[in-house]
C-alpha cells in the first residue's frame, strides 16, 4: 500500500514529476513574510511537547477546531497540552478537502518522519514519537528551520519592537538569514527604520482596508528611498465575533474574507507615489479571489525601466493558499501578467513547521504546469521557469 505522503504526492503527470524532482525539490526556501517568533530562533528554543510547537500558536488549526465544535477550553483555554493535542487529532480526519489535511501529513512526514495520518487512533503513538524527538538537540527551533533548507526568513515585527533577538541572530553562526520587517504603525519613525535597516531589512508589510491613509503614503515614500519592498495585504474582514476576539485575541483565526478591493483607490495611491518618483517595488496580496483578474492586470499598470515585475501579484494568501486557490492565482497571473516574473510562495505563518508549505506550493505549481504541457498549451522545457518561481525571483528581489 502506497503511503499517503510519497515522492509523487500531488504530481499527476510525468511532466509534473520531472519538473518537481529535477528542478524544484532541492531548492532553498526564501520566505519573505511570516509571523515566526524571532526570540524562539535567537534562543534556539526547545519545545516541551508537540502541542507547544505545533498547535498552541496556529490560528489555522484553531479555526478548524471551532468549526468542528471543539470547546474553546481545548483550543486556547486551560486544558492540558495533551488534551489539546487529542482535540486536534480528532479534528484532522474532518479536514478532508482542506489544505490542513495535507499540511498536517506533510509536517509529520518531513519534520518527524512519521508517515501515519493523525487521528484519534494514532494520536497516542504520534504524541510519544514527536515528544521523544523534541527532547533531543536535533529538534530545537533553529534545527527545524535548518533542516527545512531555509535560506532567508523575513519576520513581521512591530516598528516599536525590541530588535535584540534579530541582533543576536545576526551575530550568531545560524546560516539562515533572519531579517526583520516592520508592519503597521501610526507614522514612520526614521530612527526605528534605520534600526531595521542595520539588521538587513528589505521588506515591510501593511494590512490595509483603505488606500487613502497619509501614514501609508509616508511609509511608502520611506521604503522607496531605502530601496525596500512594500507588501500590502487587503481584503480581510477582521471584525467578526466579539466573543472570540475576547477569548483568543486579535489573531485568533476568526477573520473572514471581506469585500473586493477598491481598485480606483489603489490605483490613485500607486499613481500618486509614482508621480512623486517614490513608488517602491510593491507586492499586492488580495484576500478576495474576486480581485485576482484586476490585480493581475494592475501589475502592468506601473513599471520602471530595467525593473522586472515592479508591481507583483503576491501568492495565494491566507484562505487561498490551498491547491485550488494557488491554481486560480497562477491562472490569473499567467493570463493577465507575466508568470516568469512571479516571486513565488510565502507562508504567512506562526508555525516553525509551516515551511513545508513551500513544498506544497512547488508541487501544485509543477502539477499545474504539467497539465498545460500535457494539453499542448506550454512547451516541455519549463525547468528554468520552475526554478525562478520557486526560488530565483524571490532571491533576486532580496538582493
């Protein structure tokens, strides 16, 4: 019987398998937007158990557990770590069709070499196997990232955050570059931005609902002056359940997809910066799939001589980073823009184990391309394209 996670997982065609194994599989990871804790990496934190590493800070899992009717006590409440693990194990079989089912299996296989699917029947054994490995020095925070072949991590940090953890990492022998990137603040502070710059910052990210903010424009001017990349995340409806906000905090996994983007306002924002000569390279992350065609065409509306893909349609994000959403994003970008300039996947995750989502993305990308080769839409020699999207384009942008 073939294991669920096997060499050709998600790769239907011979072309897809060749593209993945020969061109994508061995590439390092550049993850330019995540919410990993830099202190965990600076301390090279050891985790008491698999719940602390894998479940406690993951709103994706928390959301699925709530949909399944799991009491909040077993998600973010005062239950023991083993009780929370068992609650997640009972939820996993219900996630069939959701990317969490694939991610869970991939994380267990790649990070712990566990091929069994998590369920109530396998929970006790998997709990013991994971915890036994977490007690060794080979499973600390840094080792987990190193084994995932991560070359660059860009964490998301408040402008006022103490950057001591990043400074410690910069002075350490840790081979992965862990770079800070500032996120939402009321106004730019040149001294603080300088502190980020000294630690290698190359990107900043802002979650926006409107594009007429004077502060956002001021930040964009600063980023352009410094040669940084502006990431704009929009289309999230964060104000939903007051009860869950009070229980789980502002990042508790209960947000939803909001209205489509105000395209005229976005164009006015970008145009105003361009007319001033201070439009930074920008990545646009729409959460509402209804925006995909508009954002893909917008990548051709603002350009600069010698700059490939100055405005990027960012990867399928948050509620869209499943196989269907990734394919929809690739379809829109390829149809309306230039797929060859695409900078690929990012995790937007709080979990150290989520780096396997790059493998997931690469497999879906190769399968999508393989389908098009099989139908004669594309030529077979797509290795350079796969390498560029999986790694090369993002790395060049980070240079």
